[in-house]
C-alpha cells in the first residue's frame, strides 16, 4: 500500500510543525515522527480506526492532539485528506471531505 497526502493536509501539517517549532525547537520534528508512526499504523491495519464520514476514517496521533482523516481507496492506496487539531469543530472538517 502507498500513502498520499492531499495538498491541504500537507499544508496543515507544515503549519503545525512550524507552530510546534516556535514553541520549542525540535518539537515539530517530534510531531512529524508521531504522524509517521500513525501512518505506519494505518498501513499495517488500515481498517483499525472507525469510519468518521462516508468512507473516511479518523486516526488519532499519540502525544499530539491531532487527527488524520484518511480513506482506503479502491486501488488499496491510502489518501490522507486532512491533518487537524483534535479540538477543532469536526463539522467544518466533514464539509471539506470528499
């Protein structure tokens, strides 16, 4: 399986990394490691997380209050649609998903 990030998800992740690095140098790298660990978990067990909206699933990160909204595509690729802070209102996120 392969994983792809939509542009908006990549932009959200970059913004979060930059914010954490401003708080403490190197903390953004820790966030990236947490995202990579979650993506690896998705690759190993893609259906582990429950469906959030239609066929989109919501995977929580460890240590950081962020979630990945992703979908298992028919071609067995994983598509990450959003990287969102967990305290954000989920309704606007739902509106932005496919």
